[in-house]
């Protein structure tokens, strides 16, 4: 390929290479030419840094691409801040990008899409906010949309990453809970989101009924679509507050309290909704100490409801932050 280059004596090569690299001028994946005691650094355009320039023919260099980081162009001093992990929801890459990289979000998004051609949208996640756990999303590259279809365990979920909560990281937890459902059970899923628990349970197990509801009308609209496209006929969709749903579904065999930041507020209603024997799956985002404290709070809540604990299994779903885990409490109670 023909490109402009900066011509420099070998003994100043390293110094000039750094200047070109830090300024983002070097043409990536193209080999530097050497002739006698001169080096020819290929550049993206004609660059004047006080050295001669000329046009030359260059060979493409072999550049194994292991990560989008291999193809993204950001100043070297910021490279360590590039996100390593990101969520893939359908064909959308959703990633957290530190503020220091504000000026480079477009380049990062473009690099991601070039690196994985199955991704069509790159979206910056500015954090989950509010009771509805909706992400603040900014599309940074690709098609201007936030909707997609995510496939999990062979089921299709219509998702809008800007309007309703969905995390692809919890699939293993969903299948763990679903595997416990007994034939003929009634399940209440009052924080159903777009339906990944309710629909999985309805399609892969044999419940008699799954009541799935959410307070976010956008989530409920997607939930209705997902129930229809997956033909999950046993799912009964409702819209409304979790308290209302729990107070109107009794008796059920199982309740899924998937609202980690506030699940304890709903535990008394969940226990009251259970039949003579039933299970509540309750989630929390907790440090190890808080996890111990949460066990005590659960015991107290069961005692206040005049029930008896038959089983209480606690397990870490996944790390949430350096000090916290997403924790699941599987609580089975009877009337004592
Ligand atoms: C952590 S998300 C879980 C969604 C879903 N279970 C999943 O696995 O994707 C919590 C959901 O609870 C809903 N929510 C929050 N507060 C609520 C309330 N008081 N009553 C009903 N739903 C609520 C949010 O809209 C959100 O969809």
C-alpha cells in the first residue's frame, strides 16, 4: 500500500516513533521500512514534525487480533483504562468506559465492531439507575438503536437495553432456579423484567402457572412480546408493584425476589403468598459480613410470619464488585 512516511536516521528512530505513536499518527498494522541507516515510519497523513516526509510503498504487517484492544487507537497512556469485559446482549456490546476515555468512545466502539462483525451496535453503559434498574445508555458506534434479540438457552428475548433491565450474566443462576421447579408448581415472579426467569421456567419445566409482573411498563411490553414469541402459554403477565402482585397470587409454591437492592422489603409479602410449604429465592448485593447479617434478618422475618425454616441455602451467584457478591438465598418454609 502507498502511504506517507516520516524519514529519520536510525539513531533517532525510537524517539521519533514515540512522538508519532503518542500523537496517534502511525499507520497501524503496516511495517516500518529500513534502508541503509534510515527508517521510514508510515503515517496516516503527511505529518510535519521537523523530519523529511515522502510517499512510499509499504507492506501490511502481520497483526494477530486477540482483543478489540489490538485494533483500537487511543493514546498509549490511556490504554490501561480500556474496558476488558463487556456484556453482549444480542448484537449489542454494552460497556462501561471511564470518563478519562470520553474523547475516544467513538474509536473504542468502532474497534469493537470491527473486531467482532457479529456486533452491530456499541453502547456505553453509564450505570443502572433508579428503582427500575434501567441502564443509562449512549450508542457510541454502529446502528442507532438500543433494541435487539438475545438468545438464552434457545429462547428468544426482545430487549431494549435503554428501557428495561436485562443482564446476560445471570443465565446460569436462572437455569439453577428453573431446575428446582416441580411439576404442577405455581411460581410468582414479581420482578420479571423482560421475562428470562418466567419464560425459561414455563418452557423448560412443567409449572401449572407462572405469574410474571413488573412495575416498568416498557419491561412489561417486552415481556408480553417474549411470552408470545416463545409460546410460553403458562405465563400470566401483569403490570404493577411487587407488593400488589404478591398480595394477589396466593397460594404459590415459589416466589422469585429478583430485586437485589430491595428484596427484603418484599419478603413478608412473599412468605404470606406461599402455600403450606414453599420456597423464596431472594437476592442481595452484599459483602461477606452483610451476607451473615442478611441470614439473621431472613430468620427473623420467617419467625414474625409464624413460619418455620425447612431449608436455607446461601450461595454466591457472582462477584459484583471487589468487596461484594450477588448472593442468592433459597429459603424453604412451612407453617410449623
Ligand atoms: C434486577 S431487575 C430483574 C429483572 C429480571 N428478573 C431479569 O432477570 O432480567 C428488577 C426488575 O424489577 C422491577 N421493579 C423494580 N421495583 C419494582 C416494584 N416495586 N414492583 C415491581 N417491579 C419492580 C424493575 O423494573 C426491573 O425490571
